[in-house]
C-alpha cells in the first residue's frame, strides 16, 4: 500500500488503484486544500492517529464500493483517533463510507468523537459508523447526517449537535443497554430538523431517543419511528421549543416529556403501548414545568396515562383519540 503524507498542503487525490493507504501519524489538511478520496479506497490509521481537516475533505465512496476508515491492524493498532474538522475553510462531504475502530482527537473537550467538527460545515451521507466510542459531535457549525446507520455499545450520544444548525434524516440508530445514551441530542440549535429516522432500543437508564435542550428553538421533529426508549422517546428541556409531527412511538416509558419551561406543539402523532405518552412536569426544583398542545393524535394502549401534567405544567389536547 501507499503512505499518506502527514501534511497535505496541495490538492491530493487517493485512488482505488493505489489503495490501501496507511498513515503512521496524524494527517493534516491545510486550509484551502482539498483531499479527495475515491470509491473503494481503504485508509488504515495507527493508534492515536487522526485526520485534521482545516481545508476540505471529499469522500466519494459508492454504495457497492465504500471508502473504509479503520485501524491499521497490520501494525498492531486496534484503534485510531478521529476525523476532526477544525475551522475548516470549505464544506466537507463524507459519502458512502464505513468508519470503525475510532476514538477521539487531540482535544478531549471539542474533538471527542469519531467525526468531530468545530466551526465547520460537514455532510455525512450513506455512512456506516460502528464500534466507535462516540460517533458524531459537532459545535458552532452546520451538520447534515443522512441515510446512515449508527451503532455503538458505550455510553455516549450517537450524534450531538451543539450551538449550530442540524439536519438528521433517514438514519437508523440501533441502541443498546448503556445508560445515559441518547440517539440524537441537539443543544442550543435554532431551526434544526430531525426527520424520518428509525430509533430502536435505547434501553439503558436515562437514555432517550431524541434529546432537545439548552434553549434550542423551533426544532422540527417529524416522521420518526421511536421504539422502546427506556426513559423518553423525545425529551424537551432547558427552555426549548419544538414541533413534533407525524411520529410513531411504541413501547417507551415516556414517549414525549416536556420540562424546564419548554414548549411542544404535538401534531398527528401515534402512540402505542407507552407507559405515559405525553408528560409535562417540573424535573428539577425551581426550573419550571412544561407545556404542550396536542392535536390530531392517536393514543392507544397507554399503560399508565395518555397524558399527564403536574401543577406547574399544562397540556391542551384537541381533535385526538385515546
């Protein structure tokens, strides 16, 4: 195979004919510089070795011929670092890739996921991410995750988008029994969208399918299937506002929970076999309850309550069946 240079300062292309490629240290893509990876390329990285993108990374895998990022097993590495976008000068795309065995970058606070982005614009499409310690963590940028499958066994959020724009659609999230593990977590996201995802079996303690917090506003959550969330299918807190439309909730403890002065407009959802389908309550003393408006929804076989609210909260239900 071929060795990838540590410093990429001019536009570079990795081709299938020259694959596999390996790196013995970090790879740094300079600003205003493009690294293009063709379909079928395999990139083997050493323990602690990461890819730092200050310019642009374009990964062009194909459905039947993906790009693979993995540990350099030949050199005895069982893990590698991460793909980290830091103040990237141009939008990057990772398409039709498989990412496995990654850990984190050199900044444990900002670059703590297999794909980490800080003040960068990234699109992840048709990717398989598994056997990683924390799949995706982005801050202060624009993040699109689509048509991808994510699974991991450790305690983490599968994707956490903070202080930026987020779109997560047509993805499959396979949960496990780890505690404190959410599939999708938006913090201080304005106008984010979560659409047409399938979220299965987040069964650990305090694990949610979708968690919206830190004053996120106008987040649209639509067309998702949420099965067997041990804590909440959708949790809305910390003074956030959401529109929850046309989702299906099955077998969750609380299908939707609203708290901390948050608000949800809940329209055309179907709830089946949840303990409580919509709950508004004060979770932490002094932080306030929640309010919800529920319309055109169906509540079936709720085990405890279709809806529940405490004295600090309100739920208005209309044009719905229980």
